[in-house]
């Protein structure tokens, strides 16, 4: 059953964009897009925000069945962890009024988009965590398992992974969903792998803070949104997805993580809302530096310009600088 917010978006022709971040993980991205294909409500636009992957293994994006999806891609050269920069560039290319974000190493349940829309409220961002699935388990998933949503059925997942019993409440029929969301409520938590908000709200704080490396870079946005008057909703039992678990080596610097956690605590006190280098100038700054220029590839012509109209969509460029190597995210 569609929620009020979902019906408003449908009947008032409001557009929905999904942003999927990725880095050197074509297998995970393929599984994520299979999940997107099975959605009860399809988005108007899917933008892949690629933080400098080499292009090996991504040919499937132009092949059936994925060629039928409204996929666009923004990519920039690999200069280390710059996820927030490529996300800002992706948001600049979104033409949706409502934006849903997920990582390319997650698989959304078939009602993922519908749930985000049905729980949407004015001046509010939504977020939730995912169920971490070990590598030896998700390696057994077939395309059919994903598109038919078998992987979210308690009987199926516990058969291939008995430890999934600890997630029984999230995998069972959703009769207690609202009560469980209330019990597990968390204040001002934004998980970058699973959140949504109105485009106007992310523009009001100038997007993601590009000075952040790995660690609290997503929660930082959530705090500034709260500082600006945007409420938060933690919906652990409604916004369902699986996370394809992997090692976090090569980009997780413990000293940087500690420093950014301290910065996050200060942010609650300073009530800061906007960042200087963010959404409004992300495209211009990238295009101004030859070795860092991003590439936007689209199979569809944009029918209306971004609300921050300070750039023109670049033509796809077939030559890409050789990226510096790091471990897949």
C-alpha cells in the first residue's frame, strides 16, 4: 500500500533520483542494480557516483537488462578517498525533487524506494542501517534470488546463513514495524549507505563536506541538516537492504577517524550549517583542474536543468587518466 508521501510524489509529478556510490566493485554494483530493477516503484533517474574506479568489469552497465534503467554516471580520477566530492557532483546532476542514497555494495529490498517515499516528511531526512552479509554467503546469491527477493526471506537466508536468525525481526512480516522503529529510534544519525531527503534541504547546507575522509563523513551531513532545522527519522525496520560485507583496508586511517569524530562533536556545539567547498561549486572546481576533471555520461537528455544552474553538462569523454590504485570500497 502506498503511503501519502509516495502518492503525492506520483500524482504531482515530482521526480525521484537515486544516487549510488561505488569504487572498484562491479560485482557489488551489479547486485545493487538487480535490486533496483525489482523495485515496486522505479526511480526517474539513477546516478552512479564513481570515486575513481578503473573501468574493468563495468561493461554490464550498457548491456541488458541494465540498459533499460535510467542510469547516468559521474566519474573522476582516483586521487584517494574523495567520496564526498563525487557525491556533490552527482547531486548537481540529479533532477529529482527527492533524493535517495545508497552504496554500491548494498542490495535493496523490493520496497526500498517505496518505503523511503511513504515515510518521507517535509524538512526531514530518513536513514537506516543494513544487515551485514558475509562474503561466503552473498557469493551464493543468483540473479533470480535477488530479483525475486528471496534473499530477504527469513527461510531462505537462514538456510544459507544460520547466523541470520539474529536478524529475524527485520526479515519477518512487518506487523510490528512501526513499534520496532520507535523502540530502536536514534537521534540525528545519517548513514550514507541508506538515507533520503528533499533536494532543497541538501542544497540549503551546501551538500557534503569534502574535507572529510573516511569516517563520520556521512554523519557530519546529518548534524548540519539538524542544525539547519531538518528533522531526522531512524527507520531500521522499514528501509531494508543487505550490505555485502568486505574488509575496510587501504582507506581507513584510524588517526583520521578519531580526528573527524572530534570534529563531529564540535559541530553539535557550533551549530554550523553550511560548508564553504561543497555542492554549489563542486562541478566547477573539478572541471577547472585538468588532472581532476570529472566525466558525466548519460543515455538520456536532461529534461530540466539542476536548480543550482552554474554549469553546463560536459560531453562524455572517452579518454580517462590512469587512476591510482587503492582497495575497493
